[in-house]
């Protein structure tokens, strides 16, 4: 905790609990045990310990834009004749859909 100068807050379920939350001026931590924790700070996000994702591979995004093909596609062999991509570009649509929902309001203001 470089730079925090001893100012931080800790929340635990009990006094002797190993798990808890810690907030410092430059980072925050969600701690499950000494081996399993999540730390978020200026240098990035660190996830330590066994990690499970309860979703299929096409719901995971890499660099915010690329997704894996559906899991059953990965079972097919990729050849020169029939190449199967490992990453599919899928641009984020959340911004576009929010703009489309606001379009009637924007157009009404222009009239």
C-alpha cells in the first residue's frame, strides 16, 4: 500500500474472520483468504487463487471487443480448407443501443 500513509478501512464479518474488504486511498481489496484475493489499483487488477467463470466462452471479451466462437465450434478441426477463427471481433453495442433509445428525444429537440 505505497502512498496510503496508514489511512485505510477494513470491513470484516467477524473480528477473527480471514475474509473482508479493505479500502485505501490508492487501491481496494476483496480478500477471501491469504491465497485468494482481488486487488484493484492504479497499476491494474490482480486476481489471485483458483478462478471460475460461470459462463460460456462466447460471453467472455478479450480487449473489450473480441470473443471466442461458441464452445461447440472449438470441437471442429481448423484446416487450410475450412479455417475456424479463434477470436471473433464483436464491437460493443451498449453505447449504440443507448443512443438509439435516445434518438426520438434528440429528434424531437431538433424539430
